[in-house]
C-alpha cells in the first residue's frame, strides 16, 4: 500500500540581526560638535499640555480648562546643534462652573477662532554637546479663544516650549523624554521623541534540487523525483526556504515574522495500466511545523549588543514508501542548522554564521541580496549514489563572517 504525504527539501532564511546602542550624554571633542548619536531626525511619539484659569462670576467660580495634544512632530539636529522642525497639534477648551462644591459642566461660550482645532507649528532650538536642549515652537497660525467677550491668544508655549533642560534618554534606541512646568500659567507640558534610526539586514537560506529530475534515493519505491530545475537565485523554487529581516537598532530586532516555506514534491514510478507501462505521478506536501525534532524552527534574540539567530530545518520527504514503509523507518530528511551572530559597528552591520547542512541537494545563504555561500551537489543522473547524502544530520560544515552590503 502506497502512503503519500508531501516531500520537502529545505531552505532556511537567516534572520537579520542587530545591535542596539545606548545613548550617552558625553562631552564632545575639541570641535565641540554634537555627538553623532544626537544627529538626525527625532519623531514625537506623544505630547500633551494642560492649563487652568479661575475667576468668579457672581456666586460661582468658573474654571477654564484648555490645552492641546501634540499629534505629531519631528525635528532635525544639525552637527552644530541647531534644531529645526515642524509639527501639528490639536487644541481643546472647556469651561466648568463650581457651586456649593459641586462641579457642573456648562455649555462653553468659548470657541476656537477659525472653527478648527488643529494647527501646524514650527520648531527651533539648540542642543549642546553635553545634551542640554533648548526648544521653542511657534504656531504657523495662532488661535484665539473667545470667552464671555474676552479674547486670549494661544501663544507659542501652548505647543512645545519654550524651555531649557537636560535631555534624558532611555532604552536601546535614543529617546528624549521632556517634562516642563510653567508656573506663571499653571501649565504642565510633557512630550517624548525617539531617534529615527534603523539598520536592517535580511537573511535568506534555502535547499533546492538544481536538476529537472533526479533518480530517487535507493529503496524509496520511486524511480525519479521532481527537481527545481534552476541555478542559484534568491527566492526561486525550493524544497525548503527561510527568510527574515532584523533591525540592529531595535530592542526587539526581528522585523515582522520569519518566513518558513516547504515546497511541494512529486515522485514518479511506472506500472502497467490496461496492459501498457504508464508513468504514475504522486504528489506530496511535507509539513514544516516544528515538533522539537522535525520541521523548521527559527529563534531570534538580543543579548547585549549582539543579535543571536538560530535556524534549524529537518524536513522529511513526504513519501514513506518502499523500504522506509516496510521497515518503519523515517524517510530521508533535508537538514541544515545555522547559528548567526550579528552586530553593528558604526553604520555597518557585521555577521558570523556557523553550522552545517547535508551534502545533497543544493544549499545557498544570502545576506541582503549577496550570495555568500553556495553548495551544488553532483548530478545524481551521473552519480546515482549522490542522494544518499540526505541520510545523516549535516555533512558540510559552515563558517562564514563578513560585513553586510
């Protein structure tokens, strides 16, 4: 009885690994320029301001609550420390009346002139080599509050400043966290920004049969197996393939999810049908689900300044026929096992890859789009014993290192 599932060969995509550097507020060299880690674009993640004013109207105390939330902002820090940028903020204004210790919200007589609550603003300032930050913001269009016949212009401090303070940073990616109180106006202002930094690296590994057809491994019960019929090409048809991308600046370096793919398989044999010898095709699909022993597994984690990636693939042929079925043996597997260390040095990404893979079929490893390792087996049509290299747990050692291009 012939049992079909699917036959797979393996290809693994190695993950991109990254290094995250912490930001230090150190003094600069004799040129007194801003440290390189400060230079670049900063993007605001959140921000809010709140102000209150109180006055008595008759027997009631009226409290005006107004402020804004920063929708977005970004600014560039030049080498000399000059800051320039833009942003958008949404303003609000509420009026409350307090009587007999009860707070009752009344219909506000205030409105924002122009009937809009969002305003764009410009940012200017300076950052010193020691990390001292001076920031001010100016709305491109100032808003006017109208309340009980009184007009109050929303001035620049309603947005992002002005204030001066020492920059506080945290996390693997430089982060500015600012909080400021303007006592004169009873205002608390806080916002946060992070450096727009990334250094992404992608890894792709696969295993494929470069021939159109190959003789089946001995005892499999097939005469031939279908191949991928191609040379080395990233992303081509493969028995097994894995790809992933990492960001060396990120605390969680994995970008998205690793892609682990297993190609479908076809086996061929001949038998008599209606008195004629006919080729029979059987199709199978192996599973890449990891069970602790078989399947595909990719693990990415950060350890200090390094990103560690472990890639394992041990995928069986989906056909358990012939001798494997009779002797209750596992079908041959495609094996590769890689350990990758990645780190950042300045603006460059570096890697070290060690591991092993089987002697059959073909195997390739790409870092970004560069082919850094290839293995092409002998053609089984000329060397029928070549597929026997599937048996075992990796015959070809791998030891690579370099800089990602």
